[in-house]
C-alpha cells in the first residue's frame, strides 16, 4: 500500500481514500484533521517529552501519529477501523516503540492499561458520538495521566468546562472537574477537517489536580448522578428518590446536604464540586 503524501491536502486525502478503497464510516465519527496549524497547536499543548509514554485515541491515517512517533518514547494508538489499522501498521510498524491496539477505545484501553502504568499523555481527535464515554471511562477508573488533550464537538467541550449555573453544566461537568482542571484551548472550524463536520470543534486540556484524595469516588459519582436525575426538579426530590436513598436514610441525606451548604430547594445545576464533595465526606463518616 502506498503511503499518504500529505496530511494537509484535502484533494490528496480524497484521492488516497478512493484509490485504496477506504470507506468513511459515519458510525465511527471519522473526520481527519487536515489543518497543519491545528495539529501543531494540539502538539504544543500536549507537550510531549523525549521519554514520554503517549496514547493516541483514533489516529485514523496518522495525521498526529507521524509527528508523535518521532518525539515520544513510546506510542500506543487505539484504532477501530481495520483498513486504517493496516495502513498504520505499514506506515509506522517499523518503529520499535510503536504499538496498535485494535477495537473500540472505550473497551480496549482497559485490557491494555488497567493493570499497567498510566501513560504520561493521552491525546485524541475523539469521535463526537463517543467522546463523553471515552473521557468518563478514564476518569471513572481513575486512570488519569499528567495531561490529556482532546478535540471534541464544541458543545461537548463547553460541558466539560462549564461552571455552576450555566446551561451546559451537568453531572458530566462535575465528573471531569472532580479529578481534573479543565482548560478550553480554542476552537477548530469545520474546514480544519475532512470530511467537514457540521459543527465546530474544540480543543480541551485536562490535568489532574488531586484536590479530593479522601472523597470516595463511587459515592461521589452516585451523588452527582442523583443530583441531576431531573434538571427541573429540586435537589430534595432528586436526592431523596435517587440511588443514595437505598443506602442512607432521608435524615442522613438532608443532613449531608445541610453540612455542605447545599440548599435542597435549589437545583443541581447550581452546585459546585466542592460542596458535592463536602456532602460525600459527611456521608462517608456515617
């Protein structure tokens, strides 16, 4: 198989795909980053060092991979498309520190990484339909490197970095912010990709902050899930009818909220992570 001559040219990319019989699969959310400026921006934010271990999710035809493989100490890529896997193996298989893990990244990373050391960096142009599941999977398993840099749909990026009281703020915002400091690193317009998506993309950076080491993670996730069971209902209703009520009495749940300064007549979208953690720490001592 010939190797792609340019990652910057839409015409070259289109020709290459057609001549090699690569069919774009919408269900995989395949959009290739053809903007060299966009790629350089991502790499600068990622800040890969000479001995860094790096994971790349959804490398496609290697627009970022061909740069990463030359600077990382170890590079593992996660790809689901078998045609792209064959190409990546031919293009980069001669590098001894390069590995391909086949399959759905939400599932395959666990077999690859749960019993091993966390990589230094994780990067990916995430498919829009799987971005939240991929990020949540890392955070829920507390598998968090020094830095993660993802390109996601702008709306998803807004959810990750949203502040309490905003329309984008959700349990997913709290999940991400429970473990990481989130930075909005700017947008990429549809023209930065081929095929062009119908939406703007956003680059986000997640760095672990280590602020809540004593909080029980599973209990925290249960608490915030209950908090947002229904955005229109008051916190009192959500907490007292949620999963917490299986393990705690009504009085204990209300006492935890009061201890954390949470007004149970408010709504979940107005509660910050600090107060949620404070309520969880109270419940842990009961």
